[in-house]
C-alpha cells in the first residue's frame, strides 16, 4: 500500500452499483446514453449518492434506468480492477435482483437510452461496456455450478 504524506492529496475510488435483473432465462441490459461507452450495452447501474445506503442505490438506479421496481435477491460480487472504467478507479458492487410482482415493462431512462431483456445465452454476442461481460460470465459460471471459474483472487 502507498503511504500518503500530509502534503499529498488523498484520493479515493468511485463506488457504484450494478444489477443482474433476472426474469426466467433472461436479464436486463441497457444501452448507454452518455460516454464513456456511449451507445454500448451494459448492466443497469450507477453511482451511489452521498448519504445513500448501497441497497437504496441499487433500487433507485434500477428504477431510474429501467423503470422496474426490483427486489434484491442477494449480493453477487464486488469488482475493483483499477482499470475497469476509463474515468478512473471505480468499484462496483453487483447485486442479483428479481422483478417485483406484475408485468415487466421496461424502458430506458436517466443514463439509459434503451432497456431490454436478453437471453443469457445471447450475452456473449453483445458488445458490453466496462467489464460487464466478465460479470455476466461470472454469474453464468456460478449459476452453472462452476464455482472455481467464478472465484478469482
């Protein structure tokens, strides 16, 4: 770890939340409206606001980007590679969520142009932003019982 002197400015990574919203054998992805990765597909998510709990942030971001009310099923994983985002060191906390009762009607909002369902098997054919292809691959490995492929130290 780098020791910071009194004269150095202390800087911290940004913290975000993303979600794998699952519905049967599909998940929700969004088309990004703004850079970085403008027009590319991604898992829905965004930054945690000051004073906001992580769980509140994931529920808010899912509503803003997909118009869906979701239920958090479980914490999935934390991704912290300093190079995962071109804006700088960003940590994302990923949750697995399900849609609350009712017909899922999704539409893009906030930072998302479009939100849609995609079959899990089709995600390998989509150009995904950031490290979201890795996140989905990890989810598929966990779902298929390949736990050793999921855990990376």
